[in-house]
């Protein structure tokens, strides 16, 4: 084969066997994208709730999607509102593509421990963190509750402390500990005769374990529902505290697996393996949810720890407006802990009127307990 003349058409800016065109950083606008709410994440596939062209709730459909290549390093989590293109019909075998994540109103984060620099996003766009804690079996751990409260305040979320198994122990001590923080407290108890719900086979197969899945008293469930209405609430708690049992009572068709607590270790088994968002029925009658919904409940896997390496102390102080204002008079570098010299918060207690002093002291004590959870110091 003889040589041929070479001209400018033979030039390749990025030579390759296929002669691919140069890459560009310009991305399509995706003006035809629709908005979806991420309700579940499972091994790179995202379950979305996408509304139709009108506001009719019956036109909502479940869509499965994957992330676009440009979002490879961006984490999409339950609660995110995303822009989606492609096949958004929701038909069997269809697959859409997430091309944008809309701005988040809140982001609940945690780290593995207080020194881990890697932040794990738990959920996005939640209004309220519900800390589910058993009063017994397993025993409550105030350190875990404190850390959840700190993380919620840092995320700009309100906190609801849900105390379960009140038929086994009194909630009074924990109420007194957290209500001065402005944390609402709600209590649930298991229905009388709930032990009958555990079959003999279950007892034989789980020797040394006690059920976490007994039926709850309906009135206590409705008290929780009243505090979740109109909000996006994320439930967090140790394994075995009754979180999945509570969710199944709030959303009867949720089908969340319930676990058991080991008598020896006092710990429960992980039953929720991934976060999932569930619509909250307005009411439940005869075990069936109503056709209308008012709010969202996000179930999360049980956690062993809640690291706070990502939380700045200044953000925690700002959650206590009265204390934050007083702390402006503190010397530079003040830690605000009990052993901090010349802390203005101590002077605030000393100068308080007699009638206000107990309330102020309780609030400062609560703040310092949370602060010590963040800093790892003794309050």
C-alpha cells in the first residue's frame, strides 16, 4: 500500500482508535427534568416518588433511578429532592437518571467516632429527629441521647425524645433530664397481654432473648402520631429499643422487621438494614391506615455510636439562645465547661433572681452535658 497525502482532516485533538471527540465541561441543562423524592436507597438504585403533571396525589408513581455520571462522587440519601430525566413512567424494568440534587434544607450527619474526619449523611431535608430510647431491655444510655440531640441541633432540626417500654420502668428521670433542654418527650408502652404475641416457636428459636416486637398500646401510638403530623421525622435509636415496632404501629403496611433483645448482652439485633421514608397516615382504624397522609417517617438502621467530629462547639451554643447571648461576655477561648475560669455563664447563675435560679441552673447543666458529649470532657 502506497503512502497517501495527509491533511488537516487526519488530525485528532485526542488521538484514539475511535477518534472520539474532545471532552467538555459543559453539561446539558436537562430542562425537561422532573422532581422526585428519594424514599429508599439500595445498592446504587434509588427509589423515588415522582408526582405527575397535576397536584393529584393519585398521580404519584414510584420510579427507580440511578445517578448520572457527573454525580458519581456525590452522595444521594433518603429525603433528598432530586431532578430526574429519562424513563420516569415507573413501569416495570424502567430506569431513570438523577441529574441534580436540589438544595437541602437540613442535613443530619454523624461520624464513626469523635476523631473520624469522614462525615456520613444520615438523611436530608428532615424537620425533626425522633430519638427512640427504651426505658428498659435494653437500659437507656443518656450519652447516646445527648449525642443525637447535639447532631440535631447542629443540623437545625427539632428533637423529640420517644421513650418506649414504659410498662417496664418509669420515664420521670429522663423527662427531668431532657425537658430543660427544650426537648419534647413522648412515652409509649406495650399493650397489656403483649407477651401473648410471641409464639412458642419464637421463644424456642431465640433462647435467652426477649421480644422487641410486642403490640403497643394504641393511645400511646396516637400520641406519637400527633407529634409527627405535617413533618418529615427521622427515627434513630439503638437496636432493640422498639423503633421498628413503633413504625409498624404508625404505618401498618410498613412491614419493618422487628427484632429481639439478648438478656445476656442487653443489646438488640439490627433489623433495619437501610433507611426508608414512609408516608404517615392521618389515622389508623382496625389496623388499616387511612387513605390520606400527613407527614413522613424515615426509619434508619440501628446505630451503636453517633460520632460528633463534624459539630463545631459554636453551633451547639447557638442552639441555646439565652446562653449564647450571655456567653458573649466570656473571655476569649472560654470552653464554657464547669471548670472554665471566669465563664460568664456561671456569673449568670449567681446573678439570677431566686425564683429563676433552679431553672437557669438546670438549663446550664443540660448544655454542659451536651457540650461534654461533643468535646469528650467531663462537664
